[in-house]
C-alpha cells in the first residue's frame, strides 16, 4: 500500500496538518498515521472511506486507481 501512504501524506500536508494534529482530529493515534503513511500497515476499508470523506477525495484516488489530475 505504498501509493496509499504517499497519497495520504500528500493530502494531509496540503491540508497543513501535522501527523499529531491529524490524528487528534481524525480520532486515531499518531502512530497509526505514521504506519499508514509509511506503508507499514494499511487501514481497513471503513477507515479508507472515512479518510476519503474527511479529505473530500475519492477512495479511488487514495488507493492509486486515479491520478490527481482526474480529481
């Protein structure tokens, strides 16, 4: 899930949120955010959907099925 982590980090940083700030707002730990962004772990499907809604992007974008230009 390398592309997922890269995309999550990209949109988090575009939103001007640190991992700590985002974890607090999203209701998870900084450790989880770090693991998702580094590709160590992947969130479950429900969390992927919640992330997409939070950042107002399609799940397909987070999963690497579409390009940023297609948003």
